């Protein structure tokens, strides 16, 4: 039954590995978002809508005296992947450019540049979340879920609190 379930999960999640968590021990984890190198071609309206929504949100916040802060949360694979054991035949190249965990995240770089151009504070939570994962903590939910786990929420909350404390009130 376990082998059948694992195969069913592999079909759904695509990439399965084992993460050694201090809390849960060796745990199967699944990742479901493949790398899309030609995202502008496959989703041509995506960046346009992202740009428009960030600008409209920024204008709305400014008009109402609200400080806007954009926090980038990477996909779980970018955080837990470097600390996850994968089978030798795992299709890492389909999920991470060249199978290299340190390849820059193009989307986060584009959002950071856009925010910088518009004077919108931006935080990339990748490094802080990876630091948690490097300590054998689940920062994204264990097993087959792509949402932050309680430890991930704590890490992001600390990043936000620090940013709000250090940014001048306008």
C-alpha cells in the first residue's frame, strides 16, 4: 500500500524526497511546481497583471496613509530542496534551473527591481527560511503541502517586524 501511495503522490506532486526534520525525523516531502524558464511566453499576461496590481496596491496604500511592504515567499522547494535527499533519478532539472539550488530566482529579482523602481519596500524571505530549513526545521508544512508551517510564519513575522521597526514612518 505504501509503495502504491508513494507512486500516486509522485504523480500528483512530481518530485518526492526525504527531509530529516528535528521534530518529525525522516519525512517524505513532495514538491509540485516545475521550473518555467519561459514564463513570459507561457503566461504573457502574468507579469503585466503583477505589475499593475503592485502599482495599484501601492497607490491605494499611499492614499490612505498605509505603509506597504512586499514580502516574497519562495516555493517550498527553493527552501527545503537543498536539505532534502532525492533519488538519483529525481528530475531536479525540471524543478530547479540546472538542478542548482543557488541559481538566482528570476521572479523574485524582477519583483525586487519593480518595487525598488516604485519605492516600495521589499523583503525576500528565501535566505531566512532556508536558514530555518538548514537547522532541520520544517518551515513549510510537512509532507505534501506548500503552505508555511508555524516556524515559517515565525520567521516571516520576524522579518516583517524588523522591517517595520527600521523603516521611517512617513
